[in-house]
C-alpha cells in the first residue's frame, strides 16, 4: 500500500515538471510500471495514447482511497 502512495506522489511531482502531454504520459508510465506488483501489458505500446492515459487514470481512481 505504501508503494502505491509513493507512486502517486512521484507522479504528481513529475506532472508538474512535464511540459507536454506526451512527456507527462511517458513519466507516468515509467513510474507506474516500475512499481512493485504492477505489470505492463504486452500490448501496451500498441495502444493509442488516449487509451494508455485512460488506463492510468482509471488505476489512479481505483487506488485513490488507499492509504487514507
């Protein structure tokens, strides 16, 4: 659970530093898939940017109450 909170904290920090939408998504992907227990789907790189963003946003929404 603590790892999820650290992941969200790092994502918030990199979101501030990201200048473009592509940069923001790339940073989020690196952080999410570096988190223990989260596995990158085999077809991830073939998905459109909008779908990848939506999936990461859904994961963040699903974990919003963790650690409270």
